[in-house]
């Protein structure tokens, strides 16, 4: 555990924000470097021993990236103890063993919430890339759409028949199958995002509890007990801060047209009429979105989460009487019920 260090003054809010922004930019570069080894899967021939360089990606994530997330939480919460945000603290490897263990457990918690999405991706891959001819996936999706539509109409016709309505006999097909797959994918993503939300506050609680020499897991349960709806509110605020990215991407890249072209290309691929074309990414537009819409708001989102997560611990650590001097003496009561000295004949 760490000893608590005090400072006499707080960091300027603008300097605090700019320091956190500098860390976010450097951390983004670090993420990019951590994922670079995955390029070995595409740069080298299949079966080459150099493809094993891709294994460096999970190692870098577990041994470098995830531990430094906890270092960033330490640097961010230093402001609560009147200490400035420091890049040295944000990139510190102090308590490295604990940070690696906590980062690995964090990854396992996310994988737990990602199980539905992993299963869905596996089933969809088997459905679309069957060992039979390329026409088989289309038939599978069409059958899936018909089955889902029949079940949906069966439920609806049951309640319609109770009130004397006419049953719906329309049959489903490929379009209904695609819509069903998209709905299931959306539900799986919502489950994953819910898991990310539930675990988003822990690293800040860990940093504050470690500073105060307390058990982080016990303090996490205490700090979040009865505050899950508030945590959901914080997550919605963070999601709102992501809206500039969504709005700019929507208006810049015309997702409807892009989705239509991708669907037509996928249909041609599944029916064997053409190969899937690879379009060049607009790197310039993506850079504008990154630097103007996403990067400036990341420190704000992190600070909001840190303030919410550490509210209870900061309340426990705050002194009972605020002030620069020693503890104040209790004030005497305004009235004290006791006999007057000397009695009635004191005169």
C-alpha cells in the first residue's frame, strides 16, 4: 500500500485538464502500438512462423496497457488530495504486480459479459461460411427469417384470435432473417456495454482505496451499493459526450448509403457472383473525428466517472471540521439546567 502525501495547493483546472488530455493522447498511441502485432496475420504468408508475432498483442495489453489504466486512475484521483495530475504518476509502474492482477481480472469480467456476443459471432460465422456452396448461407438466412416470422405471427395470431381478429399469414424470408440477426447482435452489444458500465468505476475506487490503505474490493461493493441507477446516469452522460462523434460520422460518411453498398456486396459474395471489394478508409476524416470530437472529451468523461466512483471514500477521508487550524473546540450549550451558586440568599 502507499502512504498518503499531502500538498499545499490544488492544480489549476485548465492545467489539470490539459495534463489529462496529454495522457489520453499518449495512451491512444500506446494502444495503437499494442495492436500493431496483429498486422503479422495479414502481412506474412499463411503458415509462416512470423505470424506468431501477433501473440505480442495480448501480452502487451495484459502486461502494459491494462496496468497503466490503474496508474492513470491514481494520477486522476490525486486532485482529491490536493496533488497535481502528473504524467509520471500516470505512467508509473509502482505496485506493478497488483495492477497486472487487477487488469487481468478486469479483462475476465468483460469477457464474462461478452459471452453472448462471442456465441452469436460463432453461430453467425458457421451460418454464413458453411462448408457447402455459397448459396447455402442465403438459404439458411431465408429459413431463419421464415421460422422467426412464423413464431412471431403465431404469438400475434393467438392474441388476435381471442379478440376476433383476422390472422396474419405473411411468410418471412431473407430480409426478416437479416433483421433478426441484427436485433440479436444489438442485444448482445447492449449486454456487453452494460458489463463495461458496471466495471468502469472500479479502477478509481482501487486507486483511492489503495491510497487510504483499504480493501479495494470491499470498498467497491460499499461504494456502489444502492447507487447502480446513479451509475447508469453517469454512463448515460458519458454516452451523451460521445454524441459528437456519432453525429459527425453519420453526416460525413453517409452510413445509409455505405450500409446499402455493403449489403449488396455481401449478397453478391454469398451468391458467388462477385468478390467482396475492399474500399479505402478516409484517414483524413477519421483523424478530424479523432482530434476534434473524441479526444477533447475523453478527460471529461474520465473525471466524471472518477468523481462518482470515489464519492464515499472521499467523504470518509475528509476531516470532520474543515479549516486551516487545529480541530475546533465544541461550543458550550446555550442553556444549562443546574442550581445557581449561593442559592436564593446569595445576596
